[in-house]
C-alpha cells in the first residue's frame, strides 16, 4: 500500500461490542486493498476499545482515535479531520459491507471522475437501489431521484471526494442526532456536478434494538432540521423551471409536522411563541410552494390549512388535534 491511501473508511464506535468484530471483518475482507480504516471510539465503556486495539494490532491499515463521548456526528467529524485518503466512506459499527463494495465504487468513481458514488443497500430483507448509471443532472434533480428511492438520507452507501468535503468545510452537526446524514448529503450536493450509481446491493444495514433511527425527533432537533435542512434544499441548483426542490420539500414535510406537533406535545410553548414560529414556517412554505408535489391526502390537507388558515385558527385546530391523538394513544 502507498503511503497515502486512496480511501479513508471512517467507523464511529460507541458500545458496539456485540457487532464490532463482524463489521471490521467485513471491511478487512475487501478486495480493494488501498484504504485506511479510522475507528473513532466515542468514549465506549464496554469491550469495544479492546476489540479496536486487537484489530489495529492485526492490520496496520487500521487506526484508532479515542475521544470523550460527544455523539456520532462529532466522532465522524474527528474521522474526517484525520482522514488522508482521496475518497472518504463511512460505515456504522453494527453494519457490514460486501467484500467487493469499495472496489466497485472506486472503479465507478475513477471511470467517470464522479463527485459521488452511491450503491444499493439492504435493510430488513428489503433492497434499496437504482439502476447503474453515470449521473449528470442538476443538483436538485440528482438529490430528488435518490431521495425518492430512499437512497439520499444515508451516508454509509456512498463514496465522497475528500477535497470537496474539506474545501467547503462540510461537517456533521455536532449534538444533532436526527437526520444528520440527510443534512450532510444536502451540504455536499451543493458543490457537486455529477455522480455514479451502482445498483448492486453492497451495504447491509443492521438496525439494532437501540438504533437512534427508531427515535422520533424532539422539539430542538425538529427546529434544527427545519432551519437548516429546508434552507439547504432551497440552495440546490435547478435547471430551468423544474420543481425538484419543491418535491424534496414536499417529501420532507413530515418533519415539519413533527416540529409543529412538538410545539404542543410534549413541549409546552406559550401561545405567542407558537404563533411566532408558525408564522415563520407559514412564510417559508408560501415562498417555496410545495402543494402540487405532496403524495398523501393528509399532507395536502395539513399543508393547506397551515398556509391558508389564519394562524390563530390554525393554532386552535392543531392544538385540539394533537392533544386528542395523544390522549387516544395513551401518551403522557
């Protein structure tokens, strides 16, 4: 292997002793050999540090970084800072990768000089993929096509150019643990021109019992998503009068509903505070109309009530709605 690897694989680890060996074995089994594996131990208190050291002693391509526990986003950022490869990939410590994953992805990247490469993945016996192709469209259209296929909001089935990440200071939001992959990809797509798709299922996502993805966003995370993700979607370049940005906003509207719900239950905001935030949300969607792009009548109704009703009436209606739903479902 040359002094400078072609690929840096970043693996954040926190209390992953049950799955870590399986994950690292799949990385070391790669047919693509010119990589470094940067394990970022995020303050684990189980046997994960011991396992990390065992694998680092076994293979010189593995490096272990240790830090206090700050969450997966901070761990990935530290991995980015330490990475020396021309490309960067991410693997979650409870997942596995196909033995030919990085060989196929690197070949696709080199063939088209692509700014990103995305492969298919499996989750709960279901496969997510798009046909293999070279991808040269507007940023908004590329993002929408991936998002529609459930391939955009993930980072672990992609290959990124390290110079794009570094030159534009693209990082994960520290302390933000809901939709951080989606936001990272949005910020990355703002600086790309093309990409490549590989339809082969090369990544296996194993959702464990304490997976963060099972948690619903709280008020702070929902507000962060609205303030940052919506702005990044609107910044994507679009060709002509196409509406791919609006389609992404429509698909993402579920999380705006989470934000509005969290204003009432379980967070108890004052009415003036709610009205002020609702006014901001309403103004955003009036300026970025996504009404024609919703799939699902319930979203259309909620959206139109938000945009067309007076805020005082909307506040009254959704307050009754969410509190009734929570009462029926037996939430505290």
